[in-house]
């Protein structure tokens, strides 16, 4: 389990491609491109299981008993795009998606977006949504071929009027914010370290089932980790433990030591999410929610608005302990969680989440890009030293050393420029942004978020766990009363302190 030298970037691996499109890239080549794709599927009112309208009596539904139906016609012409959902055959899971992808390839349909989620029909099954370009494609033949290898094939009308950007209003609505991207799945990407390891893939499926079945209000089911999984955790833990004091920001170091002191963190065992979630709630009001993989940008950011951090429970493959481009429990627990225990950073994270609610697709793109270059890969100055506060660095020993060396380019953090900076994640980053201080980052992101155009402002009510839209006089007045009470208490406290 030796890693590559920190000074050498990892080679770029070829994406798994199909004719006419890159269906399953190893991960995102550009967050800008990905967030636009995420937004396109997320900016519809959530009526159906994938955020698309459920079929009605006016929709064309392709089922086995109706194989001859034609696709919906828009303005007398066949649509250029089609959204089709289907469920996996029993015992096949992601294999059904791989087989369906071959059908799309043979039909020369260009795949634009793919999502997966737990089945609402079959226990332990999966449902998939595919958005594709069908210009010049024989859609009738395409659907007939799909029906032979998957179940419950449904065509969704995509010409219905959009009624604004849906976003969760209550914390329980996060049960709907589980849209996963399919990048870097071990079942699909032959560049994944676990692609040829059937035992690892089965193990991943066992663990992600917890996230698929989780609903708001439940305790997070624990995982009994194997000896090999614990060994991988311990290896990564000890590598990072030695680096944190010289490479991590002081807020991260302080919280990490507190987690160790509380008996929650150790190289000898992998922490359970329920235990860590309780610790976070006491320290900063954040809580954890299990997630099955890489979330879309809009869903992930929306969760932060409720002080909820969606966290994976599986661990990276034992053959690649020093880095993984997908989130795993090493990335979440060692990279993200310690700094989320800091009240100031927790407040900052929630503000990013609140800023994402109801904004345009372009603004989601910018916020997600800023999140990437700060919360994931940010650097800041501490005195005359540069330290890391980004979780992507603080969970990858090799890249952490590389980022603070003289190998990559370092630029001063300017939110407006960072928001449109493309990135890649197959190599170490060629570019990192350095803030004057940790506090400087937060102030600049707050200023950027406040400059975005929104149809209304929002606030989070911690008592009802609801998002309040400040689009009526009544809601604004209620908020003013709430703030007035806090302002009076602060004013009174200052007067008492001054008298002393």
C-alpha cells in the first residue's frame, strides 16, 4: 500500500466511454460543467421520484403491454431530448444500467445525464433516470430494446412548464435530496480500484443500502467494519495524524484533538456516524446523514442550509489508501468533520447552503466551484505559514504535502475569479487559492453570496427546522421580531460589561 511521491502528480486515466458521449467519466473534469448538468435535472418541481413530473393520463408511458406507443410530440415535431426512467432487474443492480447504456449506444442516443436512487417498487432494487439527446434516433426501437433488459420503462414529458426552482422547505425534505451522480462507481468505471474486486463491490452495496433506506428522524445504522477496512483507515489516519500539526489550520487541529480526547477518533477503529453526529450537534449544531455516494451540487448545498452534512460510510479500496477522487469515510471523517465542529465554520457552511436555495443554475455552478476551491481544497495563511483547511487535502496525505510545497501554483483568493475557475481531480490540483486568513475566506464568500440575484431571501428557523422565505410582509416582520429579541439581549450584555 505504498503511495506515489507527493511531488509527482498521478497520471490521468482514460474515462470509460461510449459512442457519441462520455457516459461514466472517472469523475468530474470540470465542476462548472457538472453543476450545470446537475442543475438541469434539479430545477424542476419534485413530483416524480427523480425530480421530474410523474406520468399522468396525458403522458405517454412505455410499458410491456404498450410497446407500439410513439414518443410525445412537441409542436408537431419529435422532441430532441427524452427523459426515460426504468428499474433494475432483480439481482442485477447497477448491471442493469450498464446493459441499458449499451442499448443507448447502439441506438446512437447521446446521454446527457444519469441518476440513480433506491427503488420505490422493489425492495433492494434501484431506479435510474436517463436524459438523452434523441435527434435522429428511432425511439420506438430504443424503448422496445430497453424493455427486454430492464423493468418499468417510463418516458417523462419534458415539455411541461417549469414552476421555479424547487428546494427543501423542512429538514425532512432532505429525504428527497438524494440525487446521485454515477461517476466513479466501482460497478461502472473500469478505472476504479475496486472494479475487478467483486468482494469490495458487494461490500459497498451492503453499506450504501443503509443510506438508501435512511429517512429523517431515524438513528443512523452502524456498520461493522472488517479487519481490512479498519487497517486501511488506520493507515490513512496515522499518515494524516503526523501531518496535521504542520500542515492543517489551527481550527482543524484543535477539533481533531478534541475528537480523540472524547474517544471518538482512533486509528484502531472507524467511528460510527451516529456517535460523531451527536458530538457535532453539541459543538456546532450540525448533524450527519448517511449518503450512498456523490451527490449533485444542488442537493449537497441545500443540505448545508439545515446544518446537515451528508456523509458516506464506505471506505476507499485497500489498494489506494492515500487518495480517492470519490468521497469515502476517510474523506468525510478526517477531512470535513473536525472543522465542522468549529462554530464559526459551521455558521459559514450553513450560509453557503442558504445562499444556494432558489438561485439560478449559473449561481449554483459558481457556489459549487467556490466550495470546491475553499471547503475542499482551500489554503490560508497563519502568520508567515500557509496551512490547509480544505477537506480534500486534509484527507489525502500525498496531496496535502504536495499542496504546501513549491510544486503547484498558488494564487490569492478572489471570490469572483475563483467562481469561474475550472478544475480537474484526476491529478493533484495544479492550482490552489490562498486566503489571507481563514476569516478572510468567510468574509469574501459571504460578500459574493449576497451579491447573487435571488427572487427572495431566506432564513432558517432552528425551532421548526424550516426555511422561511422572506417574500411576504408577515415573514419579514416575524424575522425582525426574532432578531430584535437577540439584539436587545446583546445590547444589554454590552452595557453590563461596560459598567464593570
